[in-house]
C-alpha cells in the first residue's frame, strides 16, 4: 500500500508539472493572439519603405521580450551588414559596426534565405576569426530572419536574449519577418506603380515580374512554417484563336 501511495504521489507531481507547463504555454499563446493583430495593423499602414524596420524592431522587442533586437542592412558599397535600427545594442554601433554577410548565423540565414535559430547546429559553422560575425562581436542571436524586398534580401532581423524556447517562437519570428517583408514590398510597389513596372496596363492586375517575386516569397514561407504549398494554374482554352481570327484588339476587349 505504501508503494502504491508513493506511485500515486509521483504521478500527481508529474501531472502538476505538466499542468504548470501547459498553463505557461496557453498564457504565451494568449499574449501572441493579443499582440499580432496590433502588429499587423501597424505594418499594413501606409509609410515609406524605410519606416517599417523601426516598427518591426519595437514590435519584436515587445512580442519576444528580447534583450536585443536589431535590423541589419548591407552597408553602402560593401557586402558587409551594418545595424541601422536597434534596441539593446550600443548606440555607437548604428551605421558603424560591420558584419560579414557569410559568417556565423547571419551568413547561414542569408544563404538559406530563411529564419535560422540558435538551436540549429550549423549556425556557427564556417566562422573565421579574421572575418567579423555577430558572435565574434559579442552578440549571441536566438534568431536571424532575412527580410526581402522586391529584388531580393534587403536586410536581416536579429533577435537575442529571448527567454522563450526557440523551437516554439520560430514561427512567430517568421511571421514578423514576413510582415516586414510584405510591408517593404508593398510600399515599393506603390512607389513604382506609376511607371507600370509591376502592373499589366491592360487588366490592371500584377504582372509576371510580380508573380515571380511573390512566388519566391511563398516558397520561402513553406520552409519557415514547415507547411505545404499549392499552386493553381488557370488558362483560357484556345484563346490564341481569338487573337488570330478577330485581331488583338478584340482579344484585349
């Protein structure tokens, strides 16, 4: 009977621990549910492209409760990355610190074109002491998330000092990076829409150039979220005959 009683006590202790962990996870999910709509609203307001990184940095700091959040971009005339907006970093780093674009976790994220967390074993491979990396200057990132404009990577969101398990927060960092990427892309599209670069002049819908850029984004999202991707292709049967028989003007109509 005593042995059975001890076993019951152990089971109760295990259940109590599991319940506490479950409550923590539910509380965290509740925080995320409360914060993401506000972040989304902020990042979908109309601002110049260079205004969104600061919004994303502040949002990431609050959402992830991180000690450091920074937005790094390619330095002018160089392949190195430099800090342009950050919280928790030394003030004299802005515009001055240089990080090599193929070193450490930053290099891995840019090379893979997806979010990389500190738990990925290859994140620190290939480091050379002669080439500066985030790690070599004293930053231990939990996440590095590439940010993409209309023509490729335009920056990287760096998060350090996050108190939550990386495997549970990776999707949140991915969503935030995607929101920032889309905000920058949309602002750029709006700025360039006057010259018709991204829009078909006949139908007013986005053109092939836009599709290729957007499709690449979606492929990257499938990697970040570990989800499948579906693509629907629709065609008008024998539409060429309309142009050949009635002329291109009729086809346009």
